[in-house]
């Protein structure tokens, strides 16, 4: 094996998978929602963060919108 290597002629390139990386975010969820996804983890074996991500991705892909009506006073 060589003692020294010349890396000056190597051309770098951008990571082709960068668009597939996940973005870390901080989000506050109520305990019941987290417990629900954790219970699904026990059934499926998929981590609850992944299940939440899959659910949100499905909503985004299918352009689902929340249909809520606030009660009038």
C-alpha cells in the first residue's frame, strides 16, 4: 500500500440521492396521536416515526385536505 495518495485529480460530484433525504423537523403532537402510532408499531413492526411519515406522505400525494367545521357559539 502507498504511503501517500494524490486526490487532486479526483472530481467530486453531488449526492444523487439528496432529494430523497428526510428533513428533520420539530413537531408537537398530542399524546393520544403518538400512542396510536406506537400501537401500530407493535402490530406492523414499523417505527412510529416512519408510520407518521408514510401517513403524511399519503395525504400529500393524494392531496387530501382536512374537512373540519368549527362549532358556532
